[in-house]
């Protein structure tokens, strides 16, 4: 299979990159290089932004029914490639194929479907006194995305931006760019007008900064680390461009004393380890009432032992590798520091067996974690769960809120009113009670340093619209 790519998608066609430089794409399960993609330059970004700018008026003025038809055709073209996409994510990211099929492909298809439907029902102009209030597309959107959900994070920006009437220039993560090439093949098949959707691959400091700082980019929609989000905000602030930021998290899973403990711990461990823990919403801190603490630790250790590490293409594998050697080393350092800071190893850890090849870290559970310590405060982005005892509901809320992040969280209790009180007291963008399912129409985004703005559903669409008041 030749996965090497040499071109970008600009102005409705595949064109050669301006420089001959390339970036290697690896397979984290084998540590082999599997492809190269072009390393874009600021000149490539200029070309992409110029194409998007030229397409703006036409796309903004396109009738909603025509935009719906384009998005609908994209959904069909992506669905036809579902297996290839799942295999590509398994290859370049290491997500076990079964999980990749369900989450890495299933979720973005569901999100895209939701925007086909939302685009068909654009918000009607409102009359407020003598004013007609209309919503208009914000303009050219620069989208910069990370590697951990490489199709979902792109679709969560592209679909609402396109539905709103905004052309897009995408820079996917340099670690997982191959899935974006499949997406753009589908975009080409869907027949969007030239310039409406553009792809430039490359590094953050070169292509990412060129997009964020570009005078003709009206909005930057970013998902990634809080440090990069801060840098992008500074670049966009110079020209007062709009930003939407989906950043890191350190979410708390609060297990109250009347919870169904077996389910709460099993689902909690599963959530923390999904995608090898490389999930921004992962419930990485498990807060358990003291009366149930020892029981919960035994259940967590048992659950962790069930996560078989291995080849992402083996159906028996439940946990793949981390995305890169650097990421594996970072996670190992976090584990070592967590233990040095007084954490007690309950499962996994530095000496647990892992496959000889690939960037694996054993599923790890650490108990008695000090809520102020690095392991409880910093995003690890690996299969590492910190367990913290709490005295009562008030204490649980205080520990949950002891974080500079506020992206997601969970509460478990037999008493839904009690769970709701705790959920409302948590300073975070989302809380799931008793393992309630993910809702792709609900607003997704963070409080505090987890971000700005919301994705998904009508809330995600609003990010790409601006209000105009016409008085008469
Ligand atoms: P990252 O911030 O290093 O990179 C994200 C993207 O930004 C990549 O495309 C990268 O090339 C680009 N980038 C890097 N430096 C840049 C710069 N100076 N200017 C412009 N662009 C730049 O993050 P990552 O390591 O790819 O992803 C992991 C992080 O993303 C984690 O912290 C995780 O929590 C966060 N994340 C958040 C969400 C969310 O929705 N809140 C989702 C997924 C990941």
C-alpha cells in the first residue's frame, strides 16, 4: 500500500506543494514510517486562504438547499470509505480497529448527519422592535486540529462552518494527516465549489501559525493543547479575529456512596482508558466516597487487568499504543512523578509488561493521589487513572473543581436529584450522570482553561455566524 502524498487540496483540485520538503508519518504500533506528506509553507497557506476568500461570497450566498446537498453527498462519500478510514486511523494513530470503527468513524458520521439536518433549517431572521436581526457567516475559517480523534475533530469544525456558509482552510495534525486525505477525496467526490474547502498539511509552527496570523482568516477554530490555544489566541488578537478553542481537560468522575459501584468503576475506567487515554474529555480523576474507596480500588484494578495491549488490528486488543515515542515518554514521566509524590500503585505502572515493539504504556491506576499534585492537576493523555478519596458531596465538588480545566465530568448516585445537585455545582462544560450516553446535539466545550466557545449541534453552528441588526 503506497500511502505517500505529495499534494494539497486547493481551489477544488489536488496541487503540488510549493516546497519539496516532507514530514514522515509513523505507525505507533510498529514504530515504522508508513508514509510522508508535504511540509506546507506560509506560501501554501497564502494560496489556500486566497482560494477560500475568493469562494466566500459565492458560498455564503448559496441557497441552504444546495449546501445541504453538498454535505449530504459528503456524508455518502465518507460512509462509502468507512472501512478504509477506520483502518487508516488504526494505522496512523493505533486505535484498536473495533474502537476506530465505532468511535473514530461512527461519531464523525453522526455529527456530519446532524449538520445535514441543521443546515436544512437555517435560523429565521428575528424582528426586535424596529430591527431585523439576521445571522451571517463569519467569513474564512482556519481550522487547526490534533491527532487523537483525527476525523471527528475535523468534521466538528468543517461541517458547521460549511453549513453556516464559511469556506475553510484545514491544517490537520502532522502526526495523523492521512485520514484527512481520505476526507478530502470524499470532499472532491461530493462536488463542493472550488475554494470552499482546502487542505494544507504541515507543522504547527509553520502552517498553523501562518493560518492563525493570516490577515484574511476571519476566524480560527482550534482543537489541541492549552499552550497552543494560548499562542493562537495571541496571534488572532492582533487583528481581533474570532477564535474558538477546544483545549485540554482533567475531568472528574465523582462516585457517591449510594452509587452502583461496579458499573461506575467499570465505565469510569473504560472512559479514562478510551483511545489509550488520549481523549480530552477522559475522566482521569476518579473521586470516590471514603466508605466505598477500597472496594472501588479493587474493582478498578480488576477492570484495568482486562485491557489487553497489542496490535490494533487484532480483534482481541482493547488498548493500542500511544501516538508517538515522545507521548509515551511523557506519560511514563507522569506515572513516575505520581508515585514519587505519594501515589500508591494499584495496577500497571513502570514495571508492568508491554509489547516489545510500539509505544505502549500499561493501563495504570494510582490511588491516594494528592488533589494538588501534578498527577491530579496536569493532563497526562495516557492510560493513567488517578483515584482520590472524598468525604462527602461538598468535598467531592471542591476536589472536582480544584483544576484549571473544566471540560467534562461524571457523577454516579442512586439518587438522581442528588447527582443533579453535584453536576450543577461542577465548574465544567459537560457532566454525565450514571453513564448517560454521549449526545452529538448537546454543546461541547470547556470552562476555564479548557476552551472558548462550543462545538456540535446548533451551538456549534452559532460559532460560525455573526449577528447583524438592520433598523427600519
Ligand atoms: P497541539 O496543541 O500540540 O497540536 C494541535 C494542533 O495545533 C496540531 O495540528 C499542531 O500542528 C498545531 N500547532 C502546534 N503548535 C502550533 C502553533 N504554534 N500555532 C498553530 N498551530 C500549532 O496538541 P496535540 O498534541 O496535537 O493534541 C493533544 C492536546 O489536544 C491535548 O492537550 C488535548 O487535551 C487537546 N485536545 C482537546 C480537545 C477538545 O475538544 N477540547 C480534543 C482533542 C484534544
